[in-house]
């Protein structure tokens, strides 16, 4: 009976197979193979809840059967019970050391759970057993790409294509990786090959749209996105990226509709929400933009905490944290408690931060992350990287940019300089400057831990009416510099006096605006502490990750061209406006210790690199 059921099962006659499995189990309720095969059939039909008890009983009957454990793990994973899935995958792998599929399935589950680095390890284990495992090779490439190892991803995905030249998805994935390393023409060719193999592959059309946007062929990108959506109306990324393309084409109303559709499909996606906010910025609708940024920030970091410290504990595991982040947060919490901005009960969190810091070795680097114990994490989890206090930062009634600035002189200086760069003092009105500085001191929005500094972005709570007002007034006052370029990104960085700032890089924009708001008294060396701008432009054929993050390549390039940079010393309320394609870095820092002495800069990016 079981052999007959299995024959039906393999032939796809699932109803007939199910009937025979049920008959077999009615005669022998504990038959492990019948339980297992019927469970597999239920899982294949998408009935995971029905499959689970069958596979669980089968595994209990044969606790060392790796195949049973693997299939049970797959069902646990499909039900979102990852911890149980992981335990069963590990047991299955231990019992069958030569099974590549078990290792691939575990890697697939790890990748879906966001543990890409662990997934890479298990895909590599699968391939060590079976080098021709095409699925493992493809997912290895994708996991490498997701962990930022783009060059390794390209190599892995080239191998995936070699294993199955006729697989359209492999060519599409390779195109993605090639885009990441800046090989845009080769990426386009790979994606067009995928489409030739499978014209119905929506992902390939969507990926092609991304590459065409990077090549500044935005109208062609629009057509590719529309083809992807025609093939898969629920392709959220295609809707979102079409919205981004339409924004670049100046068709904001259509862009809003596309991004709203993407959010209907994936309402939890904060990137889509932030991009919608930037479209509203382009439309001049600050209220709608701020609403988008606020919702994105709440989804990323939770709602504003109640007046007193919550008593519930968080079950999240311990995570590594940077000591300089703990030091900043402790100082900020102490200040907020002292000023009556938050309840004194939050001082308990600052106590824990300081206890953790006191337990570190005296020579521990402040930017070297440390792992917290479960007990330490539980004591801070309810407040760590959560919004404790968010003051208002409304637009300035009388304007934010200093009305006495000579716009003609500034524009002339920018146009006539080589490279395009102008330095302007007394940038903001005294009122706007003071209120922006107070917001940066008090708002608990410094969530992003960088290399030696903390970042606050629009989606972290830095989206304020005052910040958007400054950007709007800049464009209106200096049309000879900004022209059609619209605000594309905005953030603030806050630095630790013991660490240095941002390394050499260029930005994917047309015009950079960088201004400083910490009082001059904090800077112990008035000749430094500002910005170093190189005269060399980032080569037009370099990928973003090369001119933004590849320090060795940039250093070699600058040495070869014999670049002599311009150093702009730090001054409060000084703004530096320059061509985004210029390599630049934070100058050496020598600021006093103390919370109010932390160097703070605000950066705004206008336009796209291809619009320069």
C-alpha cells in the first residue's frame, strides 16, 4: 500500500497518494515512513499545520533519521519557528555528514532569518560536499552580496551561471552583483541574457531597471520597471523603484502613486516610506514628507517612550555595542534628566551604561564593540536606541538662512572656483542656529553607530520642519548653484572627542552642503577640525562603493594625480558648498571633552551624480 502511495506521490497524483497514506496509517498508526511521507505531501500542498504533527511523530519514531529531521526543520521554518528549525537542521547535519541538501536547506533558512554570514558558511559546506549544487551556489552569491562582499558574490554567481547557463535567475542574480561592483555595462548584458532566456522573469526586468537608472538612462529604466510590474503586479520593489525613477524625471504625482502602491504591498518597508517622503519634499509638501519620515522612524525605533522608564523586559539577545555610543547616551540621558525633559527613572539606564563602561579595561578602544551579558541587555533593552525625548523643531517664522548673505557673490565664487567650492560664514540666523543645536543636544535620535561618530537620518527622527526649511531656502536663495537639483538626503553626525571623523570619500549627488553648529569654544585647534576637500573628482566610471568606501583605491588615485587638497577650518555656523564628486574627509579633530563639546555637522545632498 505504501509503495503504491509513493508511486502516486511521485507522479503528482496527490489525492490518490493521500488516501493510501491515510489507509496505511489507519492500519499502522505509528508507521514512521507513512507518517513522514504523508507529512511531506501535506507540506508540499502548503498545509504546514497539518504536516507538523505527522513529521514530528515520524521523527520521534526514528530520531536519528536525518531525512525526517530535515523535512521537519523545513516545516518549522515555513511556520516561522526558526529556533526549532535550527535545532533540527543541526541534528540532521550531525547524523548525515555527507548530505549537501540538508546544509543547503539550513543555509536557506539562515539567510531568510537575516543571518547571512552564517548562511554563507552552510552554503559553503553544501558545496564542499557537492560542488555542482546549483541552488547552493546561487544562494551563496546572494548571501555574499547581502553581507557587502560584492566581489566575492560576483565570483560565486559566475560559477552559478557556469553550472547552469540556461538558468535565467542565475544571470539575473549575477547582474545584480555586477551592478554592486560598478560593472554596469556587463550587468546590463547579464540581465538582458536573463530576459532572453525567460521573458516572463519579472525580477530580471526590475533589476535591469536599477542598472539603467545607474547608467542615467532613466526613461529606459521606467520601461523596464513597467514590464516587471506587468508580469508581477505584486512586485513591491519594482513599484518603489519606478517611483524613484519618476521622481528623477520630475513626475512627482506618478511617483507618489507608485510608492504608495509599494507600501500597500510592504507596509513595513521604511526605505519605501522614506523615499515617499523625499517625493513629497520635491513637491514642496513638507507636512506630508515629515509624516512619512515620522512613521518610518517609529517603525524602525518604536514609538516615543512613556514618561517613566518602562518596567517590562525585552527578550532580545545580547548584542555588541560601541563604548563611545554608551558614553554619549549616558551623558545625554543625564542632561535630559537634569533639565526635567525626561523622568529621573531613566537615570537607571545611564547607571547601567556607566557600569558597563567602568568594567572595560582602561585601554579598551572606545569604538571597539563589546558584547553585553543577558543581564546587562535586559537592564537597558527597553530604552537602548529608542526615542526617549523628541522635541519640536518647527520652521523659523522669519526664515532660517541669514538674510544678509550676498547670493550673487556666493554664486560667483562657486562658479569661478576650480573645483567648485565656496565657504560662507554666518550661514543661519542666530535663532535657527540655536534651535537646531538644542534639538541635536536633546533629541534621542543618534541611533546609527559609525566609525567614530553617531548618525541621525531623516528616518531616525532628524526629519524636522526646520531642517527642511533650511534646504528649501538654500535652493531658493542660490539658484545659480543648485538650479534644478533637489534635496536627496539629509543627516547629522555627532563625533566623539577621542576619535576621528569620516574617511576620504565622494557622494552620489550633484552638490554637497556641510555646516557646523557646535560652539567654537569646543574646538581646541581653530586651524583644524573642519573639512579637507580634494581637488580631484571621483572618476566617472567608478562604482559608488569604490568612490565612497574603498579607501585604498582612493588613496592610490589621489597619489597618482598629485592632488593638493583644500583645508577648511572649523567654525560654528560656517557652511561649505561643493561639488559632490570631489573627494573629501573630516579634518583632524581636537575637541574638548564634555557632552556639549561634541562636534556636530549637518549634511545635505542635492541632485544626482549624473545630473552634474
